[in-house]
């Protein structure tokens, strides 16, 4: 089999949509699996909407997810340049060829004329299409139109007789389009810049792309591109169109569908782990053979195949992502999580950079079990800072006033004071022993103690809570509870 060369070809017109990064990921996985080459090409021919800063966004998000490209912008390669606006000379050669061979022609119709054309087609109940008005202009007519100062575009001559154009799609099978639905489409705009449907063909051909893997939203463009390949006498690459990603309400994932964010940056900013998002995205449309769903990148590459990419739409289930991300947060090295957490904590007013690293580690480790994403950490550590706040004061005080609770809290004060270290293991056995020594059961022991120390009815293990609060603060909180009895 010849070498696999695939590309991700985003337009730098904004933030990267989650659907786009999934396209990048599937290209990447396929390239890695097949020992092929993964190329990043920037499709910046839409001058109004493209901006350099958006190309930076593309690099940033791809780097964050670890989708390193082998060839393309920044890294270079033998098939460059890799930005379409730097390839205009290359396109010109093929535009001239098509014009010369009369497979394309200049069209001088004004926007107003085109509007009129469409309006009368609509009136007649016909589908809007370019009528071919400028298809057979004589040289004289052309010169006259130019003299009028008219601008021109270049249109591709689509077949006039009806025939089928079949997209042989690796995911969808054979998808047939009638050439009837394709008019003489524009391949070069009046400013001389080629359109997407033209430039993409030239690039994919010259860059020797073997497989075009992209979103289903481009499926209807593919027959046009096939016509251009044929017009230039070139073979087409293989095509694979990935199904759309839907929100949990089953509508197309756009702006905000339910809880899901649409842009990769939003997940990065919330503190999702790139490995978790990558794992989750890989399952949007692809399914591995077994039931297992948690995989490292290497394992996904090992198992990946286009044959197992599904043609029905994938649903973006945020709860599943949160579950998976939580799993990755719990499994990660603690210092990775600490490093990720520090900026969020700082933003929330907890500047812990100069605190004892062991203490910070314990703090983060104690709460990471309840996180879906790192940005939530500020809410979780709140119980350790400032005055203790009771969730429901009346109920809490009632708990404190139960028989023997004063004895529990007093005894704990003494035992905490007497602790030799703040090692959670030592505190754990102290708590166990204290409870045994007192005439109370577990509920009466732990429940009021938890309320006294955290203000809440549930939360992290108490031995960790005491270790984090330290002796002084723990005793202060127990005193506060005792004062309410
Ligand atoms: N620039 C196009 C996009 O961002 C690329 C489509 C393709 O992969 O052919 O949608």
C-alpha cells in the first residue's frame, strides 16, 4: 500500500470548534496507526475572516492536545508552503491550464444580475443555479465587458448532460450525486483568490494526500472537487466524511448545546485534562472492539481504524466527559494536578505558591476526588479557609446539643493538641481510638465533628481535614462548636 498522507486543513477564522478538533484527531490517529504523515495546512483564502491570531489558536489547541503534525506550517516539509495564501502562484498554473483547455471560463455577471437570475429561477420553481450565461462568450464580447470595467470571476465548466458523480466514501459507502445539482461554480473570485473547492483539490493533489478525512458538512462539496480532479486529469484521494457531533438535545453542537461547550479553548480553560478530552473525543464516532473506554493515546492509536468509525451522528455527552475527566484527575500524578490547580486557586484568592508544598499537595489530593474539572477546585477548598460556615446552622447546633457531643468535642481538642505529627495516618488512628474510648457510636462521633470542622454534612476524610487545618485552626473550630452548645 502506498504511503498514507493525511491533512487537517482548518481555516483560521476563529476558535477551534470541538467538531474540528475531532477531525484533526481522527486524521492524527489514522496517520499514526498507518505509519503515515499528518499534515497541518492552513486554508486562509477567506481574507475577511482569516487572521494570524486564529492560526495561533490552532497551534495552541493542537499542541495542548498533543496532536503534533509531521509536516506543515511551522515545521515545514517538502510540499510547502502550507498556507494557501502563500500558494497563489501554484494555483495560477492550474487556473491557466483550465482556461486554456476551456474547462473554465471568465464570468462577468454582476451580483445584481446573479440575484435577478436566482429570483426568476425561484419564480419558475427551479433550483437556483448559474445559467451559464458567460460560458460561450466570444473574445469580442469579453473585451467589451472588460472595457465596461466589469470584474470577472472564473467558473468551472460542470457537465451539462446529467450524470452521476459518486463519492466512494470509506465511512458512508457510495454516495451518488446528480451533476444536475452542480452548476458552473466559481473557482476564482474577482480578487483573483481561488475558492475553497478549487484550492483544496490542487493542494490535496500536490501534497500527495492519500486520504481526505473531514467533516460530513463537506460531503456536498466533494462532487465538485471530484469534477476538478477529473478536469485536471488527476486521481482522487480516498474520502472519509465524519458524522456530525450532536449536543445532548440531539441538535447540532453549536454555540452552547446544553452543558457542552463548543470550543476547545473552553475545555482547556475549565481545566479539563488534554488526555481525558482526547480519550473522550476519540469515542465520538469511533468505537474500539471491546467495552473498555479509558485509553491512553498510544492505546487508541493501536486500536484505531476507519472501518470502526460510525456513520451515524455522535452525541456529545458532557456527563460522560466529566466522569472521564474526573477519572484522569484522580489517576494523574499529584504534582501535575497541583501545578494545574495553583492558577485557579490564585484566581479565587488562594495564593498558595509560597505555602509548604507538602501541605498544598495534601490539600489538592484531598479534594481532587470530587472534581469534574480543575476550575471547580476553588469551591472545594473553600471549607479550609476563613471562618467555618455552617450549611444549616439550626440543624448543626441541634447536632452539637445532643447528649455527649460536648464530651466528644472536648476530648478531640485534647487529642489533637497532643498529636505528635500532622500525618493523616496518625490522625486516623487517633480518631479511631478516641471514638473507642468514648461512650458514643460512630454517627455521634463523626457527624458533629465533621460539622464542627467543616460546617458541612459530608466532604473529605476527617483525618485529612485535620491535617490540612492544623492543630490551631482545628481546635478553634471545635471551640466555636462548643460555644454553641
Ligand atoms: N478549510 C476547510 C474547513 O475548515 C477544510 C475542509 C477540508 O478538510 O477539506 O472546513
